[in-house]
């Protein structure tokens, strides 16, 4: 205390009472901050800076008085301290000019804008730099804590102090070059540390959300990487391969699982060791990713990348992201405050985004990659072509050069505008020229051994291939190139009607579903008729006619008309259709309706209204289940004329589809149990074994005849009509009859 008295005596000799009063104020028991040690530090700093002022005495007096009144508010304290100086100093013979300067300087220490004021003020610059020199003190953290505890309204004081500290850090802290040289570096370090403390003490529901989001991203990336790696253990590295080593995928599982905890700790810390560990994870994952890319199997007609490849790439890529994210979180120097709503929302939101990206982006991208990497298309674009007519002369028009066809491939052949599409057991699809049998293009998949079921859609311009192991692919019927792949969720959907396209789904619990679908797999609408209801459907150009069979309760079977574009119900009527064959002729749907006590009735419905346009009663004498087929604009109806002739005689009835009138009817020798095909010009053909090999019987309006076929024909596989062209099977070959 002697040192303070001596410094005062140098200012105003003989004013010991005032010195004691001021000293006592700085030592008051109700103060925690701005005590005599603080004043001593300010005066010490003035001892190095006072030569820069124009009135050192005024500056020293202002320093003594600037915290003499301490009511715990910087602005009001400065004003009260200035008023004290103005009232006291004149009694000690201090000139009025100096008193005014002292009061101005004291008020300057409590003016927020004074710290950033760049106008010339030597006395003010020296005083403010001396006061701010306390920011560079070794024990500044203790002083700052005492200032916060000394405030009457602690919450407001902390917010105000936060704003002051941030403003000091944003600009020059000291106004003199000497002050900057002596104190700036230490003061900035102390202020940054104080700002971190203030950040933790200011209530904020979102404080720390950035770091929480980074931590969440690091952890969820490692978790999804673990799941992807585990999935990779069950997939092949090469498509179609078996008994491959799975230990590399299990290594990634173990590393990813360990990374979950490691990355979380790295992201929550700030030390150099954690940064090195995160960098090691990034480097290791990136190296594994590079090796994986280099070892991806080459694409060949028989093999290609398997399902393990995209999963391993995804897993290692997520580990790289997780490591980089942990590094970014580690670089944030601000400590993570106590958990708040903002942090929880940020972490959960980040996790949701990553999961959504994995499901909606990464998974479809992996599937698209496998589809692209495992397909080969050879050949050239086929022009539109009209299939020739088979006159059935007993000769072969052509044999396809194709090998390894399944024995019954001809029965599933599909007519398109560009040729005949046939599926192969090896996972290939071929388009044959109907005039020559040449292969126009071949679409081959190396990731499946499934036999695709083919459907001509879009009026024969596109081909829908159903692979039972990964779903539906849409091909351009002219080139064989893939135009779309349906979502995997549609894998178990069955095609109810190919063109217009309808699919159905059987549900074990709940209602079966019928869907209106675009060729690219986009679903326009879903129709759910209710539980215990089977669905059969056919469609015209603008209307769907559904047959609903109810197996629960007493509800009768019914027909429902739906708008093809929207799925909106148009009409409903009870009906009991027999069999599964429904023929479409323009806007008419023709089917057999069961009638109690009769063989049934052939009816034609207007699809748009449900109105019956015509009926044809099946004779009671007919003894077999009727077979229906379309022949151009005619309905072909086959049955047995009597019970005694079920396996020896066939009655063929051909009706005009628009009116229901009989065009012609013939009863001929034959067996209705044999496979039968009908051409567009109403020729009814069937194969039957003969003593020399295989014969084809032809039933037409004018006459019936029997033609012997060459020995290359395999009679057991039947005959298949595409328009007016007839195909049969040979040994590993498709045969077109002349």
C-alpha cells in the first residue's frame, strides 16, 4: 500500500486523506474485482506509456478515479467515478481545466465506442491502453472470473462482456504502437480463452450444434460402413462365382466397428494424437478404396463385378468421410457445451441425412452400377418388319443359329415390331429376324442365371424382361439396350396385362393390389379391393376391367371398371367369369361367364361402361372346358361336342368380335387336350406325333388338313403362333415353318 501512497503524493502533495479514501474504495469488502491489485497494474502500465500523453498528471488522476465507484456496471461506474473526481479534486486546488480532462478520460473508459474510436487522443490512448494492459496479465483468467461473479445481473453481464470481448478481438485492442508491442499477443490469447468460457456460460439452445453434427456424421458413417461391409460378406466378388473368400469383407467389418468408438472420441477431443489417429484411418480407408477399385473384376460375357463390389466401395468411402469429419470436429477449438436441443437435433438430423443418402442415393447407384457393369449388348438396330405368313407346306422356312436354348423357349417367344424376342437359360435375350431367323441383337447378363420372362409393351416397341433374382428391365425392342430398371421393391409383382401394363401383388396379410404402371416402372395408381380377394385384370386402351373373387364371407364375385390413367372406379357389377382367358377387341372385353345349370355364356362387355354388348350361349351338350383365342377381329371358341367324343372330336366356333354372330363353325376329328395355337387369320393348328415323326393339323373355315413336318421338329413342345407365322422347336433351335 505504501507504493500506492507514494505514487499519489507525486500527483497531489498533501492529499493523503483523498489517497486513503480512494485506496479504501479499491479495497472495499463488497468488491471481488477491480481491487487495489488491479489499480496497481494499471499504474504500472502507465509508467511505461505516460511519455506518450500530453498531460500525464491528468491521465494518472483518471486512472486512480476510473473505478473508484464500483456499482458493477461499467457505464454507470465511469459516470459516477467522473462525478466523484469533479466534486473532490477542486478542493485540492486542481485546476478546472485539468478536472475537466480527468472527468473526460474517466468517462472514456466507460464508453463502448471509445475502444474502436480512431481519432487522435494522446491522453485517451494512453489511459485506455493502460487499462487494457490488464488483459495481458498472467492472472487475467482469475480477474475475468471475479468480474463475472461481481455483477448484480450475472446473465446480462456475461452477454455484455461477450460482446465486448468479441469486439476487442475483431479490432485492434491497443491504440498505441507501444501498447501493441508490449501487450497485444498476450491479451489476444487471454481474450480467446475468456471467449470460450463465456460461450459455455451463455444459455443457447443451439450452442455447439456444429460440432455435434460433425460427431454424429463421423459415428453414423462408421455404423453404416459396418452394415455395408457385413452385407458384403454375403455377396460374391464376381457375378455368379461361388465359394469365394470372404475374409477381406470381415476385416472391413471389424475395422468399421472399431472406428465407431474411435472416431467419436477423436471428434470430441482436440489433441494432436487424435488428429494423427484420424488421419491414419483416412489414409487406410483411402488405400483400401484404391485397391478395391484396381481389383474390380473385368466385364466379360460370362462374369463381371458381383454384389460385394459396391458394398465394399460404400463401406470404405464412408470410413474416409467419417475420418475426415472427425478431423474437422477435432479442429474446432471451442469446447462442446453441455447437451442441448440444438446438439440433439443436429446429431439426429445428420444421421437421418446420411441414412437417407445411403438408401436413396448410394444403394440405387450401386444397383445401377451392377446393372451396367454386368450387361453386354451386341448386334445392330433392327428395323420394323412384318412377319411372313406360314402357309404350312410342310417345309422349314429357317432355323435360328442360336444354341443353348431351353427346350420350351418357343412357347414364350414374344412378337415385337422388330422381330421375335426369345429368352435363353443363360440369362440372355435375343431378337430374331422373322424372315430369316438371324439374330439382330443379343442382350446378355453375367449377373444372373435366371430365365427372363418377356412381355412386349408400348405397342411392341419395347420389351419388358422379368428376371426373378433382381426384377424387371425395360429394353428397346429395336436395339436391345436397357432403357430403365424397375425398383427392387417391384421384384415380386406379377404382370397381369402387358399392354397396357398392369401388375399385381399378392399380400399374405391384407389386401392384394393391382397397379397401373408405366413401362419404366413408375406406378400411376394402386387398387386395393379388400382382404380375401383375388384379382384378375385385363385392359383396353383406356379402361381396366378387373375380376374380383372373394373367399371370405358371402360376397359374390364381381367385375369392376377402372380408368386406366387414374385408377378411378367407373362401374361395378356382379359376375362370375370362368377361366383365366379374357380377350380384348378395341373397347370390348370378351370372356366366359358361368351360369348355374348351363355350360356358361360367352359375353362381350363395353369396358368403359360395363354394359353387355352381346351374349353367346354355350350349348349344354358341350362336354369340355372351353378354350378361347383371338384371331384378328374374331373370337375362336373350342370345345368338345359331346361327352362321348371328348378325346376324338373338336368343335370350333368362330364369332365376329363386334357383334357376337357366328362367322363359321366346324366339327372335326381332334383332341382338345393337345396344345393348340390360333393365327390372326383364324387358322387353328396343333402338333401331334405320327408314325414318321410329327404332323401339324390345320383347321380353317374352308377345310381341315394334316401336314407332315420334317424330322428336325420336336413334336413334344407344341406349336406357337405369332401373328400368322408359326414356330416350333428343334434341338437347341427355333424353327419357323414355311
